[in-house]
């Protein structure tokens, strides 16, 4: 391997530019400069056609995102791309892996494009709060038409090579090994003496339906609220239909720079790195030898257990589902079949793939059948005695070294581990429902969990498609503990004079996927009710659960009973404000002597969000989460927090910790509630003039 990231060599009259910038061949400054140098050399040598390709696992996966917060360094990507498009000799490009963002933009400016069949091509910039800033919005419509271009740029999802070939984004499909196949293809182009063919000189094909942009804007207005990039993208695709390439590129540049400087993009870039950082555990070496996990078992075939079993099966790990009764097992297996069948109907998986996965799931009533598995996940009823009983049986049945995981949302994993003679092998795995869909997985490290068990589980979580976040033991771990503080404020605000509609609308307008009371109704109010009774809290004995307890005792359990905080239209399930609940609130407030007043939306948002921030800071201080960005990832992926706000801890930094501390103190003054005492960590960082970001361990 050469020590510069771009190599140029001649093979007779074929000039080959090879990019080698691991891990994903991002277009860092040395790569951009290397390509310009190679073009300078090729301009005067005896090459007749150039071939550009990449070493390693992928073609260029985009601009180097780490450069975005820094001053620009020449040459810019648009300059490199202009140099390729206007190069006097034909330039061919061969793609493999993921040709994304600036990588695809660069490929689109080359004159001929080929790819291996499993390559994926896309412009995912929108996921970073950006838009393609190096010609993507102008060249993609010229190659594939404005409709598909708009879909690809606003959706951000890549398409596969066969679709790209059919759409006109590729000219040729390569077979076999990348380099020999690409060289062979380039030799053929040479033999045909193909001409230069600048994409920018092509006209944009007219749209099939003239109103496609208006329809698109209407359909996506709600989905993209709060984010500037999607609006600009529609404008730019529209511009591509009428403007010259030059004018289109100039406007694209302006919009790209505006997006790059936006707080939404800074937040989404933070999320990109935060999502990947969760796997890096500060206290466990990355090269810790892992335990092999080739087979798994799940105890309990309920909704959660079934969903977890599907995660393993879909990742190619055979799984045994264990139940106590044949009818429970049969129901559980049937539910799995139905879930898979629905996914096939929706086009998520092929019937063939699903049949293969189903064949790897087997059921049993006998713990003897799981004696040889490498990993067990217990997903029985959320009750300490029941779980400890299961772990005693696992201890007696499973082979030494088997990882024993408990799926719990609140319980003390140390106490569960203590029921076995091998606590080092025990770990918590808090899946979110539906487990086969939700990405988040809280990996709970108990006091005695062995390092290799933690590391193995973190890796395994990625294998089954999850974003794992390592957390410590406390009631509710990271997510549910923060949720409790957040939900408590929602309840207090109701008693102080807000309505469920006002609270939910304030939070939804701010960006939460769903307001807290609507979430409560969706999940079922009986869940919290039961959990409070399990903890020995008497019904209606606590102010912040007085309303919820009363509603449950009136058989208003939420959506499933047609009413909770709201009434639900039986046909449409649309929520409707319920005057009975507002009356009930007035009565409970009077009973508890809570004065009612008019509450502004701003106070609702501040109290709910700052409750998350303050609890998150306490969690960090206690070492329950390793870094603020881990807390952000939990809240974004498990609780509907808007990713374009970066998560609660990133959001606190964007408000400024000084301002956060001041507002917490004001809220303490306003409500007289000690929960608003700023977490010492916030005070300390604010006094130092630092943000929470300083604890993330990234530059
Ligand atoms: C853009 O192109 C703007 C242009 O339109 C205009 C410019 C003027 N930069 O995800 P992985 C790192 S915007 C820097 O774990 P995988 C990543 O952090 C860009 N670093 O691997 C990780 O580091 P670490 C548009 C990057 O195989 C390592 O590479 N492009 C970049 O699961 C491995 O990544 C995108 O948005 C980058 N662009 O997935 C594509 N990409 O090991 C973003 C990755 O230290 N990238 N890294 O944690 C991806 O979607 C995935 O990384 C990819 C590989 C699918 C490529």
C-alpha cells in the first residue's frame, strides 16, 4: 500500500487513479489534492482514458464529515468534481460497496460509470441535515429524471446497482473481482474510442407529472418540520429543470453552506458519530477476546421474547424459544410467523428469506434442550422473584461460559445475577418494544459482569441490528429513569392547569415524535399502575400519579380501552380532548390544594426537557452512562426525541449550560420543587465554561 491516499499509474494508454483512504475512502483534503495531482499528470501523459476506482471495502462514502466543523481547505470538492467533468480525456469510474454523498457526486461527474452488482448508490446528506453540496442536486436529475432524484435526495436511502443501471445512473454492470473487471471494461471503452461525455451538458428529462413537486411538498411538510434541508432540496431539483448547470450549482452551494452552518446539521452530525461511539467502552480494551455466539435461546415466548427471537433468527443465529406451557409456546411461535408474514407483505423481506429464518427457530418446554447454547436471553414477566427463579434454572442447565442475559426495564440486575453461581456471566439487555423493530438496546453492566461478556454483547447487538448503549444498574437505567422525571413534570403541569392536549401539542411542536400523555395512552396506563403497586406505592397516594391511578380505576387504560387521557374514535383511533378528564384534573388539584393557573407552552417545553437534562446529568455523574452522547442516543432511539436537536445533552449544550443552570434555578423558585436543584455536574461545567460535549472524548 502506498503512503499517499491517491495513486496514479499508467497501464499502456489507460491511466488508473486509485483512492486508498481507509476505512471508507472519505474525501479528505489529501484525497482531493491527490485526485487533482493525478489529473495534472494525466493531462500531459500518453493516457487516452482514465479509470478511477477505490481500494478497500468501499468506493468513496462521501465527504469527510470530520472536516465540516473546520475551516475549508483547498481544493474544494466542487473544484475537484469540475476538474473531472471538464477533463479533456474520457474518465470512467468503477464503484463497489457504498458510493455515497460526495462519492456519488464525484462519480456522476465522470463520463462513464460501472459498478459491482452489490454496490449501493445514494445521497444520504439529508440525514446529516445537509444537501448534496457538490453537484448532486443538479447532476442526479439529469441522469435519472427529477422524480427519482428528488426521492433519493430527500429520502437519503441508497439504491442498489441493478436499479441504478435501469435508471440510467450506471452504464454497465461489472462481474467478478473489482479491479480486473473494471480494467477490462475500461479497455473496451478505449477500444471503442468513446468520447468525453459531461453529465452537466445533458438536459433534465421532463417529469411524468407536472405537479410532482407540489405533491411532494404537501406530503412531506410534517415529516420534515424543523429541518431546512428538505425544502432547499425540492427548490434545487426544481431549479435543475430550468436553470443552467452553472446557475444550479451556484444556488446549490449557497443552500449547502446555509445547511452546513445550521444547528440542525451540527446536531445530526453529532448523532452520526455518537451512534458509532457507543460501542467504544472507555474501560474495556477494544481487542478484548470475544466469546463465540453461534446459538441462542430466549426464555418466554410473549411479545418481547418473540420479538427478540426474531432479531436472532433474522441475523442468522439459530434460536430456541423456551416456554412453560405448550399453548403459550404455540401462540408465541404463531405470532412470530404472523409478524414475519406482515413484513413480507410490506415488502421488507422476501418470503424465501423469512422461510429460512423461521426454520432456525425451534420451541421447547425443556431447559435440557438449551444445555449447549452460547447465549440465553430471559424475557419473562417483569418480576424479581420470577426472574430469579428462571436464573436458578439457567444456572443449573446451561454450559459453563454461556452468557445469561435478562431483558428487564427496571429491575436490579445485580440481584438477578446473585441468583446464580456465575454472576460474571450475567448481563442485562433492555430491549424496546417491538423488539424486532426498535433499534435501541440498553446493555446493562452489573457489578460482576465480566468484561468479555460486555464486549461480546455490545458486538452481538450490532450483529442483530441494534444500537447498543452500555449502562449501569439503577432503577430504570438511563432511558426509563429519565422518562420518569419527564413524565412527572407532565403530570404536575396538568394539575397546575395545563390540559393533555396542550402538553402534547407543545411537545410535538417542539419536535417530540409524540407527546407524553399520548404515549401513556398508547403504552397502556395499567403498566405504570401495576409497577407502582409492585413497588409498594399505594394507589392515589402520590400527587404525580393521582390522575393516572384514578383513570385506571375508572377502566380508562388508554387506547386499548378507548379512553385514557383522551377519548379515541373507535373507527379512526384519532385522539380527542375529553372534558371529563379536565374536570377530573380540577377535582384532583383541589383535593391536593394545587393552585391552577394559565401555563404557557414555553414553560411546558422547558420543564419537560430540562427535567431530562438534569436527570441525564445526574446519571452521568453517577457513572450510569459513560458519556453524554450515549444519553443522547438512548433518548433519540428509544423515546422519540428529535434527532435534529441532537439529544437532550447536546441540546443542553446548544442552550449553553449557564443558561440551563439559570433556568433550573428559576423553575425551583417558581415551583418550590427541589427536583430543580441543578445537578452538580451542570454547575461545575457551567462554572468552568465547558459544555457536556467536553466529556464525550471527541475532538
Ligand atoms: C457529503 O458527502 C457532503 C457532500 O455532498 C458535499 C461536500 C462539499 N466521514 O459507519 P461505520 C467513519 S456528506 C468521516 O462504522 P459501516 C465512521 O465514523 C457525507 N468519517 O462503518 C467510523 O469511524 P470509527 C455523505 C466517516 O461499514 C468508520 O468510518 N456520506 C465517514 O457500518 C466506519 O464507519 C455519508 O453520510 C465520513 N463520510 O458503514 C455516509 N463515514 O471506526 C456516512 C464513515 O472511528 N457513512 N466514517 O467509529 C455511512 O453511512 C457508513 O459509514 C458507511 C459504512 C455505510 C459508509
